[in-house]
C-alpha cells in the first residue's frame, strides 16, 4: 500500500492514476475542497482519502506501507503566509521523514527548482550540506522547500536515522492534465492554450533584464508523464542511491518557443503579444532554469524526456481539446 500526500493535486493524481493502473492500492492524504479536484481522481479513486489534519493520527496506527510519496505542500510560489507555508512544507515533511525512518519505509518527496533562486549558484542537485548552503531561494515557497532539504542534509551529517531509500525531487516546470485547480499557479502551457483558444495572441512578460530579449526568459519545462515515469522508476528499486534528484528535461526552452508550440498545436498563427512584467514578480522571477540531469542518468535512468513541442501537442490534442481533460 502506497501513501501519496497531495495525491488529489496535479502531479499526485497523475501518479496515483499510474499506480492504480498497475493494480497498486493507494491512500491519498489531501483536501478535495470545492475546486473540482475530485475529478483528478474520478477515473481511479484511491482506497482512502485522509484529510491532512488526520494524517498524524492515521500514521500512528497505519497498516504497513510499501512507500510514501510526499507531494502535499503549499505549492504556490506566490505564497505569503510564512507560518502556514512552514507548517505544510517543512514541519509536515519532517514528521513524514521521521515516520519513514522509524518504520523503514522508502520515501520520495517533492523539493523544487525554486530552491535554486536566481540560478547564480548553478542547478546542481548535489545534496551535500556544503553545496546546499550556497543556494538562496527567491521566495517563501522556495525557502521552505530548501529548508527541508537542508534539514535532511544536517540529519544525515549527524548520523540520524533515515528512510531505507529516499529521494528528494527538485521538480522544474511541470505541465500536463489534472492541473486545472491550480489557479494562478497553473502551467504557462495551459494559460497560453486558453488565450489561443479564445482567439487571442499568447501574451508573454517583457524581459526585465537589460541583456535579455523579450520572450527569451527560459525554463526547463517537463511533461508530467516524464515526472511520473521517473518516480515509478525510483520506486522500482533499481539501485539508485538515496539523495536529491533534479527532475527537468535538462534543456531550458524559451517562453517564445513555448508560445509558438501552443499556437502550432492549436493550428493558430505564431503571433505573440508582449506585456510588462507585474511589479509583484519583479526581483523574484527566475529568468533561467535548466536541470543538470547527470545524477539521475548516473543512477541508471536512461529513458529520453519528451520535447516541449511533443508534450504541448499531446497535452492540447489528447486533453485540452480531447474528450476529457482529466487523466
Ligand atoms: P498541487 O497544488 O496541485 O498539489 C499539492 C497538493 O498538496 C494539493 O492538492 C494540496 O491540497 C495538497 N496539500 C497541501 N497541504 C497539504 C497537507 N498538509 N497534507 C496533504 N496534502 C496537502 O501542486 P503540484 O503541482 O501537484 O505539486 C506537487 C508537489 O510538487 C508540491 O510539493 C510542489 O511544491 C512540488 N513542485 C511542483 C512543481 C510543478 O511544476 N507543478 C514544481 C516544483 C515543485
């Protein structure tokens, strides 16, 4: 039995669908709320849904778990409530880590590319304390994800107990079906699709750095199935060492490329409108992210990642314009 925290969310529900398809029993810890998130699970309901407030009590008497996949978090890079974000992203993660260490349960948990801040210290998923201490996240969300990575590194350095296998996954920009509840945090692929579907030219923020042309801000965009494939592979005990793993494609792509791919997938002309970057994002905006993927490759993961063009086409044709947008 596998516990997925955040299993009603975007990545969690696509992973839960894949596990259910394999015949795995899954327990989800999450809130369904009234955002239609239940639709993320409609085609493959889990055995149980545990409200986050009841998770500690549930874990205290839980049946043996074969793995915990901890994705539950305040996932908004714009979060401002420090206490709530710390409680969800750090304190809960610490309790789950301790549980997995004490009960010898393998653990995958979500970290984030936001831990790299402006990228000036590079994008290397080196889990050593010395390296982690060089990173400076730009926002509260990234700070909390980084704080947990650091806490893990300090515990390991102190020889404290750890789960028998663990992987902290530094997701880059994930896009795909089941992300529709995410409001302002929905992927840029979906936002640009909606603009094009309304007959508008996709709008992109003007560059806020002097040496950067408009549309040339770059991110490492990754199709959600590639993320799920890596998680399933890590769970499959292929001998990967425990540690932090970047989870992007290894190739930064521009927002202009993304907008053009969305236009093409919708059969629309490749036109783009540039708009000023909102004040709230200035100084907190990552102009470039690109995952260094050597650690996952060295661990033995060999499958290629989906190109931005193929992922966007699949998302638009099979989901956004398909019979159902849900997995
Ligand atoms: P999401 O918001 O769709 O999913 C997160 C889920 O966690 C939500 O359903 C939320 O209700 C749930 N949650 C919040 N607090 C919880 C708690 N205390 N206990 C249990 N569940 C709780 O986001 P997502 O995009 O699916 O992200 C999944 C994980 O990956 C998150 O930890 C996020 O920070 C991380 N991540 C995502 C991306 C991305 O591009 N989507 C990038 C980097 C990191």
